C-alpha cells in the first residue's frame, strides 16, 4: 500500500518544508535541485539587465535595445562575480563589490532553502545542493565567456569558469551550514578557545569595517561641495554617476579601512597613507570626492580606532579561561581571522583599471593584513591579560609532599603509630648492642698529644689519684708496713 500511495500521489506531492519523517520522491528532489541551480542565475542575470535598462533609459542620446541589454547583461553578470573583463584590450579588474555581496547572499539563501526542502540533516546529505549550485554558476560563467568571444567585452573562459564556481561554493556552504547542523559538529571537534577566538575575530573585523565606513562618511560629508560639483545637470549622467558610486561603495570602505589601519591605498600615482602622501590624478567620480589633497598632521590620531578595536576583542575574551596564556591564545586566533578578512577585502577591492593614469587601484594586502593582526593582538592581549582573572601561584613540590604527608598522618591510627615507635626503638637498641667497640685510632692519639702539650695530663693524673684514694678509703685493707 505504501508503494501504491507513492506512485499515485507523486504528481500531487508538494515541494515545501517537510517534516523530518517525510521523504521526497526522486522527481521532487530533481525539481528542488533544478530550482536551486537556475534560481540564482536567472535572478542575478535579471537584476543586472534591470540596472542596465535603467542606465540606458536615463542616459541622453542613447537608443534602447532589448537585445543589446540582454547581451550586455552577460559581462555584467561576470563583473558581479569578480571576473576580470577586457574592454577593447584594456583590462578592467576593479569590479564593484556590492553586486558580489548580493550574488553571494542570493546563492546562500537558495542553498539554505533547498537543503530545508530536501530535509537534509547532515552536510553529507546536503552535498547535492552544494555541488548543483557551484557547478551551475561555473558552467554559466563559462557559457557567457565563450558566447562573448569576439565582442568588445571579453573574459578569460577559465577564469569565468573558476571564479563564479568558487564564490557560489563558498556561499552555498555558508547557506547550508546551519540547517544541516554543521556548527554543532564543528563546535564539538574544535577547540572551545579557538571557537571563541573565531567569533571575537569576526566581531573585530566587523568593527574595523564599521570604522572604515564612519571615516569615509565623515570625509565625504566634509567634502560635500566637491562631491556635488561632480554631478552634471543632466539627469541621466547624474543617475549613472550616483549608481556607479553606490556599486563601488564597499570598495571605498575597504580602502578606507586600510587607511585607518595605517598602510593606506593607491590609485595610479596617487598614494594615500597614514604617514605618507603622494599626489596624482583622481577619477571624476562622486565616490572619490572625499579624497584629501594633501597630508594632514592629525591623521595618526585615527589609529585610536584600530587600537580600540583590539581592546574590544581582548575585553570580549577576558573570561574565556582562567589562565592568561590561554586568553592570549584566543586573542591570537581572533587576530588571524581579522588578518584573513583584510586579505579578502583588499584583494577584491583593487585591480587593474585600464592602461591610463588611474591604473592600478590597489591596497597593500600583505602589509595591511600584518598590521591588522598586530592591532588586534597587541592591545587585545594586554586587555585580556590584565582584565581577566588570574590563578593563584602553584605551591612548590616540597610543599605538596608535606601536605600529602600531613594528610596521610591524619589518617594513621594511634595504635599503629605506637607500635611503629616501639619497633623503631627496639631496632635502635639492637644496633647499639651489635655495634663493635671502637679501637683507639688516630683520633685518640691526637687527643693524647694535644693534652700533653697543654699540660692536661697532670691534671688528669691528679684526678685519678684523688679518685683512687677516695675509692680505697673504705674497703681496701692496709698494707703490712702500716700494721
């Protein structure tokens, strides 16, 4: 009957959030996986096409073409997945991070929904969802790159295959983590101190990004007159400049984070650092209106922000363990997480920008990661060490032995102790009885010679005479001459 029910009801089986005891049929599982594969692709492509449509409709002296927009959406989709493009032979590697974050969020949400519908309870059961989403993005990127061959905007097919697939795999893995119970598995197998360090590192990275956003916002607000002058009177041009600035906003925040930490960033010949500045040409984009024109002496005061972030990380880890050394180890793990995050942000926020005066846009990833690690570890270790509790010093081994002896002595019975004392005294008496009499040796002769030199022999003789006379006074009979 169960088999007949499955066969007869397979066409009407709903695909949704099922209970733990309900299993989907093979056809329903295929539909869920197909939706997980095509959903992010169609949604992302449609979003890119919508943006291009708005830009085309608002721009002046342009003719709208639906076919042209759909064809241009392909390279736009690749740019949203951080695939470097070649525009007429000029490399474009500085790609906007905001569409990338949106694509990652879309893939993660799709993976989580598909794993929930399939009733996946472990990472092993969610592997089909993971592989489907990653392979679909990789194949779609490869198809776009091959289809754009010979057009003004091209991309390397191998890069277009690998990068979208890798990003989709990371996003899908993050999406299926919670619904499959992976955090519990990791928490059981991972060192608790390391896990707390990872969480504190995520907090520190978020605070550093927030510091970069605050500094960027303040700089833009103080240079608002310059920013406003970059907008043109035409609506289409102004909308395009505004949209471009919004898309590249995370890139600017990441560059500002590097500036706040110390290393800074560069755009072509322009170099902006905490302790150095070199002028150069700047693109006329409102996003860059807050760039300074010269170095300011008060810039090093901004180093308080990363130092305070490290202190916050240390404060959050002050109670993870009673041993200060273990707390410092957790702070080191948090610093490694922050350094890794700075590497990812710095790598994605920079790149080639044609072959003109603005090429390249770069963040010193290596230096920025090392500096960020130090900003977390040094103040964080100081705060975690002194703000947390300390164990009392361990007693020396002799004291431990004495304490153990006293504890053992308290447990000994009084009768047993008395018997042990009697046995000890008896053994000492036996040793004295069995010990041979000492013969005069060198020590006796030496004492005799010393007494002779000091005149002590006469005194001893007199003592003996007195002693002998005293002893013969009573019992000894007189000689015959005395009679």
